[in-house]
């Protein structure tokens, strides 16, 4: 009688029950939804003075759009 090797389970690393293959599959979709949500949120709060002064005016290419000139007296 020949000796058979023991059966070993395949171990897969997962995060919250999702394997690396599953996360890789959904990566593009999550990136697109995240970008859409971020741009929508930025659009909704773009008129808040604190957001406009501390974040939007300091953007390298499009910061000029939110610059407000002081009225000269």
C-alpha cells in the first residue's frame, strides 16, 4: 500500500472576507466611484469661504478660478 501525501488546505489571505483577486477586480470601479464622490463633494462645498481660501485657491493649475480680489477703497 502506497503512502498518500496529506491533504492540506489552500490558505488565502483576505481582508474582511475579500481575497486579493476580488479586491483587484473591484479596484477600477472603486476608484471611479471615489473620484466621482470626491468631485461632487468638492463642487458642493466650493462656495464655503474656509474651503475656498485654504484649499481651492492653493491648487496648482486651477486655483486662479477661486481667487477673489479685495475691493480697493
